[in-house]
C-alpha cells in the first residue's frame, strides 16, 4: 500500500491526534461526569499518540516523498 502524499499525511496525523481525544472527552463528560470525561480523553489520547508514532516511525510517514 502506498503512503499518501505529504500534505495528506500531515492532515491525517492532525485529525488522528485531535478528533478522537476531544470526542471521547466530550462524550464522557456528557454521559457521565467531568472527571470520567477527562479520563476517557486521556486514554483515547494515549492510544492516538501511540498510533501516530507507529505511522510516523514504523511506516516512515515523516520521510520525504520519493516522487
């Protein structure tokens, strides 16, 4: 599988690191309480950072395009 072009990779990483943690925080806050929402956001944020690091370092998304 080819990796996306550099601007798209930046966008994907940006969305990966912002949307899931904020969404989990908001849902937890709305459905439970403030502390639970914060905990959900921290858990999902940690998983998001791990996956973003995997993409950047193991899949070489931080390298320049070969084209």
